[in-house]
C-alpha cells in the first residue's frame, strides 16, 4: 500500500478533486495490462507495453489518464504504473523472461528537476534489466525547448534504455524530436494506419515515415494494425514491430504469459 509519505505520492494535491481515484492509487488498486509488440517477420513477441486499467470501473488507459489529469493525479498515476510494472516484469521467467517492457513517460516527468535520478533509483530497486526497457515519450513542444531534456534522456540511454517517440506523426513537434533528442524508436500513430490500404495519401505518408526511420537507424513500431492487408503493406515497407488487435489487445499478466509462450514457441523447419 502507498502512503502520502511515499515518494510517488508526495506531490498529490492537499484537496483531492477525485477521492475515488486518489484512494485507488493509495491502495494500489490500479492494475496493469500489457499490449504485445510483435515482430512483423517472425510473429514473435519482442516486448509489451504496460497500460493502466482500473478494473472495478472498466476504465482503460486513455480515459484513466484523462481523469487523472483533471484531478492533478496524472504524475502519481504514471509513477505508480512504472513502479508496479518494473516490479512485476523483474520476476518474469520462462518465455516472458526474454520479453522487453515498454513504459510511458509523461513530458512533465522528464522535465521534473529530480528526473532521471528518481527513475534510475526506481529501476535499480526493481531489479529489471535496463537493456530490456523502453521509455515512450509523448510529443510535447516544451520538451524540445527544454535545455536539459536531451541530456537526461542520454543518461538513460547510457544505461541501455531505449527511448521511443509515441504516437509519432500526430503532433507539431515530430521532426524536432528527431533532430534534438536521442531517440531510438518511432511509434507510428494508429490514426495514420487506418486507411493505408485504400488511402493514397496515408499510404505515402506512412511509407515515407518508415523510410526516414530506416535511414536514421531507428526501430519502428506501428500502432493500430487490425487486418492482414495492413500487415502485408507494412512488412513490404520494412516496419519492424506492430501493435494492434490483429495480434492482440491488452492482456493481463497471466494471459500475456500464455500468448508469449504460444507466439514464441520453437518452430519446426520444413
């Protein structure tokens, strides 16, 4: 159980605007689901993204973070998910023991003066291997303007942590991220993927983004893949990994273990 004196809860507002969510955080009642990231060529699960879920209310990650933002609880919610996900993933064994973990990082967390020291301490306490970790940073113009942002991310990369830009292609600062920050991975937003089979413009944009990432030496993750026709095009264009309901939606830890065991099972050669 977390208490107000714990580091993750120290910046909670004195007068909580959402007492139910506040209680869920202090009782560690927010659970984690994981969406697999699947290699387009082999079908193997390479990593899994940790996503918040509030089981009693059925609230998923996007809606939950919107609610937390309105109650000034976004930071504590993010750190709670990071803490729990690292703690759990450090105990993964068998097929799961080879799978990477991807965590979301809020721009405000990166720009906090205690970051990355506080995050590195949390990571070391968890025992999770840094080289299996990716931090996904949502586009935000303030990040590229902050003089410490690149240096802080470089410290994390020096430990073996990958840095990804989440929902790439939806914000105004996309290209600034690539030129000013140490980025390893581009996650192409699902909104660009929906019409790549029938839409000429989306097809051109996505293919160009993948080509640019390849030339920059970056790994690509395509979000929102829902059918085989999309997958065929993305494979042809050289995308690396995908997420989406064609592979799997978010899973609890037990279901993720079964999914990984099946997807990553040894194949017989013919």
